[in-house]
C-alpha cells in the first residue's frame, strides 16, 4: 500500500487522520519492505480491514478474539473481520448491548485456512488470513438461529495490500510473522452446558430479527451510513448514538463529517458480501436509535 492509496482510505472515512508526527495513526511501508517489518508500536493491517470494520484503537471484543484464538491481527481473514463486525453490530445496534461473548461462542468456531500447493492433498500455511470464523453446523441449528451472512468468496490479492497501523497502548498482539500450523483446540469451544439456557432470550431475539428480514447486508449498510467502524473502541455503543448525545462523543465515534452517498455505501457492502445490494437498500433495516427502528 502506498501513501497515496492510504490517503484515499483516510478521505473515505475508513482510516483516522494522522495527528502525530512521532506516532502517526498509520504508515505506508518503505519501498524496500518486501515483507512486513513494522516499526515498534505498530502492527500489520490491510486495506480490506478498515473497509470491513476494523479501526484503531481496537474494541474490547476484537482484543478478546485475538486473546482467545491466540492470533495476531494479520491472521484474520477479510471474511473473519466481516463476520466479527456484523456480530458486534447486531449486538450493539439491534440488541442494545456490548458484544456478548457466550453468544459468540455458541454461534461461531474457528477454522484454519491453508493454501493449495498444486499437489493433491498437500497444502501450506499462510502468513496472513489463516483464521476463518464460520457458523457452527452439523446437529445444531446455528444457521437458522442467526441472520443470513453471505460472504464474498473472492478476495484475491488482499494480502499484498498491507501497511502499518499504530497499536494504541499495545492493545493488539505484536507482529511476529509466525505461521500457525494447525487449528488450536479452543477454536471450536462452545458454551458450557449450565449456561446454555441463559442464551435463550438472546437467541429468540436474533431469530425475530432474522424473521423480520435483517441480513448482514443491511447491518453493514447501517454501519457505513452511521460512519462508524464496529471493531474500533468508541465512547458510545451504536445504540447510544442518538439525540441528546454530546457532539464531542459523536465526533469521536464518527469517522467522517458526512455520511457517504448511498451508491458508495452499496459498493462497500458488495465488496464484503455476496449478493446484489443496491443503493435503494441502504439503511433499509434501521438500527436503534435511528428513526424507523423498532428495536
């Protein structure tokens, strides 16, 4: 990623403006950096990540995921970032709470992605994007308990679009470049049985959202229309960004002064999810506390 292209992300409201000379919010790699060599205090990020919802400083939920799965930011795939951003927004904008850890463990598991080598049955580890997050299936009803999330299947070349992101207070694990060779046991952990029944009210609410037509496309549309990054720490949850809130708190939450036009929002949704999302669908399922929200 060049500085020019990163400035474009900044103008689009997807990267923070650089405000410090000593520790700028982001840095373009030097021309001789053929592989990542982040300066002290920085981690490796990708152009896809802010487009899909990750920004600095990272949210508590994003930090918890890194700790739980034992990974660094570059180990997440673009689809994994999308999945986490959608889940966090469903919790904040429609259920009115911080992302619920046990609901997450009930719905999702981690899977290891290895790249093909050209030899049948032989695959190799990848330095970026090895962690996929997928809905649990099998004997469970998870796909019917949650909203539809149709992920894009082609993110070709995304791993070459890397840059350095300021790691506020070392909240994210430092970059080591390590390869993850096998799926860790806790990637498939669920909720302990004695707590399972406590999820029933939340699962009922999510099923109702699904029945009323909420999908990941509408969720991401509302996020971009709201001008926030779901996986960035903010003083307000999305459901708290309503009338009567101080302009200072809102300005800290917002990534830009104005909402992007509807065609740009639709393009961002299509870049993350499968399906034909149109400008007229933008904000088609309002989240709280926007006008028209029933939640």
